[in-house]
């Protein structure tokens, strides 16, 4: 279970990003870097509304963090004997889809679809707390999430688990409560840079088997693991094949890559706070199956010791609650949590004991949590958003500003509340989360600012903008409501899909430069996955700058139509706005031309299909076939795999 509850890491990726910003901007690199990084944006939409502070090692001191030489990081190949990497890659590509999906299970699990909405009883129509919540673990045929009930021997529970993950439900119901989880963002994984050495004092190389730790040249812990295949998956008539892998571990964790620092060879290891503490992860689920949770506070106490980083949600008749579990190490004072740490001992976690793999951790009271909150309507909403003000997201998580798809959940819930006299029932909650599941974040939250900068287009541009206006007013859904396999607002969907990447590139590339923008796009903020909403906060915040609107955490410059350094006021602001408008309109015209070329000259005939023969040409979700019978593809939706809608009527 703990392998799915490790978060952050990636400091080595972020160090390369920082180096790229330095190469582009020189000494002034930090301002544009922090614009896009959004590590602590004061406008971020959070789960808990009061601050909870993650580890802060204080003012950065020189010499504790290592910066791998630019472009020097290379993945470690653990293969000792057997097929070469290229042969293995070719064989892997030829495997059946189910085998490829199982092999990369953890990496393939969605990171942006688990959510939870908790409604306090004062907003509930009948005075009982409500919840709609569901983890997203992908879609398989048969589904890898197994649903079952357990009764007897003091156990009464129903829910789901991964086969072999736990004898008790991971998500589900007790006799008078329900619980669920979403992926969290606590910092419980770090990259350490191990300085290679040789015991005889000779010059080290990538093949060295020792590293420096606390003044000594010690050996990596090596272990060979040999697997003999009965026959090839691709060819049952082929002879058995013996494959040997060699693990390589420092006191911090397994080595996953090599690099250079100032030209000297180093190894990169991954330290995970959950290592060697896996068994304790099962206990909270046992306690829930035994119905030891008798209140929201007792639920929080039960899940507080869970070692992995995960958000847990609870509802009974009276209360709603949330707690982020996890053991989070205190980093060495003076270290930069966005960069890799030297592994020679000077940057160890505070109190680190390599023999027992123990360390000082932040107190449980510092972890984000809420119980029947009052602020912001009293809702608890989680959809992979930042957990609390002051709770820092990881080095490669740069999408935590004023735009987040969790806000769509809140907006739909509040519409139901306002439409029914200030209260919501279970049907209204179900309607809200269902509508949210097909909403395009860009059309809902960013397009209004794009339109505001443009004001009025001309001719064809204005006609197409009015189509986008109608889509936005209808809810910005990617939805086939009448079942004809064509999206209801196909013209708007097709146009937004073509316009968005063109505009984002034209907005930020002039300021960042072609090379740096490409590195940001390929490593951090993708324009191709999840309809490119990674850039939602950056685009919206920059457009507000161009409009001169109020905001907290203002960027160092206006990128759209620029870059132009802040502050921008008066006639200069009008010029920036006109330039930004020109960028919007020129990219819109290019998008229109592209869609016409592909779908024809008449927008009323543009069709975006909900499902299609080639899954790369539409939004459909294709379940991974892991058995003899597959499951047909179905239209895109952003919701949990096991989604439960809860209203508890009784209480002990």
C-alpha cells in the first residue's frame, strides 16, 4: 500500500529546470522561475482553509544541496545479464496491452482524478452530513479494484481493495460511517546525491561501487536478483530465459541514476520516508473494519499514524472530516527543498539513523486537517489541490495557483445550494459532482479572461468567439448528452483544443525563449495531457496582469504580448493589453484555419466524437484489458473509479 503513497521527489528534475532558467535569464532567473513554479501562491485553492506549514529548513546555506551538471543525469540500468535495454524495450512494446499496463501499474495510475466533496450538516436539506468521494485507480477489465464485504469475528465492513494490498477494505463503509482517500502532496521522498569514491583512493568513475558518507568511503549495498522465465510471453516455444538485476542502495535509498557535479561522478538515490515502515500501514484499515471509528476525531486519530502521504475523508450522520496522513522528515537546516541534497551526511534528515531508518519528523499537528469547518461555506473539497496554505507542493508540481479543477466542484455544489434555499440534498450533490466530471477547466475558468482581453473580434473571429461564449454559458462541458456519439458543443471544443496550445506558446515563449519553454512544457507543464490545463493558473494570472486586475502574488512581468516588467500602469498597461489582444486574436485565427483544414469550412458541421476507432483521435477512455474479455471504450469523464455518495442515517 505504501508504494502508492509516496509523493514529491523530483528534486533532480527541478535542479535541471533551475539551471535552464539561469542559462536563459542569468542572475535574474529567480523571478521568472518563481512566477511559473507557484510553490506558495497565496491565491491557491486549498482543501483546509487555515494554514498548516510543511517543513521549512530556514534560510538556505551554501554547500548542503548539490546541483547535477546540466544534462548529465542518466538513468541507471540495473540489468546484469539477459536481454539488453533495447531488446527489453522491443519485447515490452510487443507485450499484450494488459501485460504492459500491469507492469507499469503505479506509474499508470491517474494523478488528477481522485476527489472528495464533504457537506456539513448545516448545509444539508435534512440535517445529516453528506459526502461524494472516490479514488481514481484507472479502468481495467476486469477491474483491479475488488469490491467485497467482510462480516464476522468482530469485523463489519464493505468496500474495495487492490488484490493482495490489504485483507481489509482500503476505501468503504463501516456500520455507521464511510471513508475514502485521495492522493496527497506531502514531502516524504527526496533525492540524495552520493559522491562516488574508491577505497584505494583512485579517481572514481560511474562504475565505482563505493560512496562517501560521514567521512568514510563505504560500499553500496548490492543485491542480485535472478528471474528465470518459463518461456517468452511473446513466443511460448522459446526456451527459458535467465535475467539478473542488481540493486544498488545507499543508506538513503536505491540508486536510480548517475550524474556529474562539477565534472565529478555521482549517484542519485531516492530516500522514501515510508521505507521499512510498511507493516504499520495496514493497522488503520483493520481498526476501521472493526468499527473502532466512533466519531470524526477518532477517525483522525486512527489514520494519523498511517506512514504514507494520503488524504483521508470521513462522514457520519453528524460530521465530516479530513486528515492528511504521513511521516514527513525534518530536512537539514539550511537546505533548499527544491534541490537534491548532498548524501555525504551533511544534509541528512534531522536525527537520521541509517541503521534503523528513523529520523525526526514534523509533528502530527502540523499536517493539514479539518473537522466540520466553518470558513468558505464549511465545505471540504479535495481534487489533488494543495492541502492547506503554507503546505508546499513538490518540486515538479507547478500548477497550484488561482485556477484548479477542484474549484469546479465547489462552484457546482454552491449552485445547487443557492438554487434550493441555501441547502443541498443527496440528489443535488450527485448532480453537482456528475456535471463537474465532464467540465473543461479552460472553458470554465480561463476563457472568460481571454474573452475579456479581446473584448470584440471582427468578422469570422467574432462569430467563432460567440460559439465559445455559448459553450461557456452552458457549463463548458465535453459531453454527449443525447447519445449520438458527438459532443454537444463540438465546434467550441474543437476550437478550444486547437487554440489553447497555440495561445499558451505564443503567450509565454517570447519571454522564456524557445529552448526554455520547450523544457518547461516537456518536463513540468504539459500542453498535451488533460487538455493542457497544467497551464491554467499561469495563463489566468498573466491575463489578469494584462488587464490590471487585483491579485495576490503578482508575477514579475506580463508575459502576454511582452514580456514587460511589472509594475505596469497607465498608458503602458493599455499598450500591453493591446499587444496581448493581438496575440490572442492571431492565435485564434491560426486555430480556426487549422480546424477548418481538418473538419471542413462550416463550423456547424464540425464534429468531435465521444468515442472513436482510433483512441488517439478523441477523448475516450479505454479500459486496460487484463483478462479474456475486454470492456468497450467510453466517453471521457474525470471522476473516481469507485465513487460513493453517502448519507448516513444512524449513529451509535
